[in-house]
């Protein structure tokens, strides 16, 4: 176990290159199971969730060759399905939510799969209905057994019209991958359409799939007999990490340039930060955040308090609400943060309150933040990272706070952020990674 020790209260300066997208990586890595041919994937982030999924693939029999940093070639030629019944798969499979996306490709290609109750962030209920109902529509039989695994079987899959009850990102990805090898045509309505889903569909089409409606919530898939490999696929930069750097720059009054940010795939994220009063500029495909002593939250046209809430794409990703909450603590003005999707994600604000933030937790889904406008700084504190996004948010708060902060359970942050302490030190942050015994 390790912790971060942070001496906060200093401005940072420099350039950062965003890592590859975590959510796209988890989808695309599962897609390698759809073919026996080679796939080369670039810009893979070196984060714990991705490393865990790659271990699962390797134990399944996927050959993995490292070409360079973040650049790997995969070949799922000799798959060992019996691995799915082992204790080791149960251990790895339950540790990350992304493990459930191996089910669709395995079901499509081999006619059976096992899906564990997934792990990942403890942020509230995260249903599996979209996955299971989608598979069932396609002709899969599902049994849940005492080993806490869903056992999935299908002699063959048949295309169907599927109306999803929720626009689940992982559910959409799983059904799309399964449908690529199904007989006939599959239509998915209310499909998630995030840029990472779009990237997955483009990759599958390069492999020989027939997918139409990319970038919409109405996806049409005509099944094919088999899929092939493709030369290379490069992951997009991670939009949530980009938002994290913007938030960090604002609250620490820093000057940061985010390189190659892929503006066209950021949706309303830049404008959401602008509503918080944060200045940012588009320079080529970079985001430049200048030094700001203060930033003022905009009010609505009727002078009402600004509300920021999450929604399916092209709405705001829920992964950024924790970061926006921290940013709001030092803004001028007030904002209501409305976390619609997960009922436990705002509980980390009690730590911000201990640090001196003025926040009213209205209920599990809503928090009102009264900005301090840098007139009263946050205080260094002993913190614990409950999940990836709350963890990085507390790290951002600690970097802006006066005094020393200790953040424990940083393994949660490592699950989603690549070498974050090293990259912060390059910008001038005073942050150390310590083993827990070094804190005694």
C-alpha cells in the first residue's frame, strides 16, 4: 500500500500530454477476442485497470507483444476458455468493471462465456441489465450460479431489435461486439454514442464488421461470418484526464498547456469549464489554460444559480463532476452539482469540508458549493481515495491547499491515471509517493 505526500499551495507551469483513453482501451482490448488475426493498438495507457485486463487476456491465451511504450500487438489465436472457470479469473474479473466486456466477443466467437459480478469503483448501483438483456435478445441463455458468475451459452446469435433501457456505455459496447458475428441484422436504439464507442465501431469496421449509425444512438449492425485484423488502431486522448488538468490549472492558478487534446472529441467539456469562469484557449489542437488569480461562476439568464449535471453523451460525463466540485470550492460564486447517475459519488465532499470548503450536501445526488474565491484557502489534511475520480479530485484539492496533505489508498488513483505523481513533479508540484511504513 502507498500514499501521496503533498505540499500544496504552489502554482504549476508547463506542458502535459494526455494519456490514452481508459474507457476506450478497455473496450478495444476486449475486441481483440473477436478475431484470430493480429491487432496493433497504440496509445494504451499504462494504468492499473488496463494492466489487469491485459493479464486476463494473457491468461485466456492471447499473445501480447510490446512494441513500444503504450504500443502492443495482440493475437487471440489459441483461446483457453477453461481459464474462465478458474479462481484466478474470478479474482481478476471482479477487480475491474471492464472485465465484463470480454463476454460479448467470446459469446459471439465461441458460443459461451462467463461474466463475474464486476468490481471497480464503489460509487453506487451499476446494473448489468443492459448487458444481460441484450445478450438474451440475441439468443443467449443465461444462468446465474452460486459461484457469483453468469454462465452464458448460445449455439449461435441472431440479430434483433434491441431498445436499451439505459444508454449504458459498457452495455452498448458488449452488445455491439456480440452482434458483429450474429446472424442477420441487429438494431440497437438508445445506444451510448460516446467518442469511445465511435472508435470501437470504426475499429470493428476496419476488421470487416458492417456497422452503420456511428455517432448516433441508433446503431445498425449486419452480422458477418468472421472478422480479420487491421494494421493499427490509435486510442483517443482521455477526455476525463484532460478535464482533470483543466481543473488543476484553475484551482492552483497555474499555466498549463494540454497537448494534442483532440478538441472535436471533447463535446461540451470545454464550455462547462468556461461556465465556471475558467479561461481556456484553443491553440491548434492544444488547450492552453493561462494563469488566473480568480474565476467567476456564470449565472443563468434569469440570474438563478448555475446547475451542472451529468447526462449521456453528448451531455457531460459523470466522471468530471467530482473534479468540477473541487474547482468550484475556490471559484467566485455558487453552483449546484447534480450527480444523476450514481448515488454515492458525492460522498467524498465530507473530506473537502474538513479541508475548509463550503459545501452543502443536499442529498446523495446534489451538492451546493459556495466558492471561496481564493480568499480562504483549503487546508492540508489526511485523506483517503475512495475511487478513481474522487481520488484525483482530492489530489487536486491537496495541490491547491495550504500545508501538507497525505492521501492514502492511492492505488485507486493509479487505476485510472498514468504516473500521475511523476507528471505533476515535472510541472513543479511537491508530491512524493511513499510506502505506508514511511509515514510512521
